[in-house]
């Protein structure tokens, strides 16, 4: 049994360039479900911290569809590779720290932030995912209408 040899730098670079950061299969799946439920959204809004995957401005809601490996999920796919751990451990830790920082910034700006993990999107039925999305967005809708009513009431006094 031979040892796995890492590709040369140009080959590794070509391999890594094939990994998408936007429009991944799980992200596209969540977007299609949202659209089928009648929700419209913006994608990868650069003016918001972390350039969130899916932004529903009217509801002040952000949906991040995270890859388990790259964002350090606690599932089987979120493990640190056994080779080159001195590179991967700090790299994946920085990713998690950046995710937490961006989420804090978004919340401070008044956004509701929800994370969907790749493994859960892939293993959950469309019906269950739609139900979960509806719960999140109905709650966001109720919160935004309550804020609007409170703002209207304060202006009428």
C-alpha cells in the first residue's frame, strides 16, 4: 500500500480552483426551495459582512449555506484531514473564527442569521427543508412587522 502523494503546486492549484465558493449544489437547492415558496432574495451581497449567500432584505434575514469541511461542522465531513494538519488545522480554525465574527457583525446590524449545513441540506427531504425555511421566514416576517408597528406607533405620538 503506497503513501498518497500530494500533487505538485500547479496541479494542486488546478484542483483547488475547481472547488466552488458560490453557487454550490446545496446552496442552489436552498435557493430553488425558497423561490418555489415565493420568496425573492439577493445573492452574495458584498456590502454586508461576509458577503452572505442568500439575503432577504425585506425580512432582514441572511441564510448561509455552509460546506461542512470548509466551515468546520461537527459532522463526519467536517473533520480536519490527517495529512498536512499543520496547514489545515489553523486554516479551518480561521474560517470558523471569521464565520463567527461575520455573524456577530450581521446581528449587530439588525440581521437575523441562519446557517444551513451541507450535510443536512443533502440528507433532509425537500418537505422538511421547506418547513424549516417557512418557520424561519415566518418568524422573521412577524418580527419585521412588529418593528414596523412599533416604529409607526412612536411616530404618531
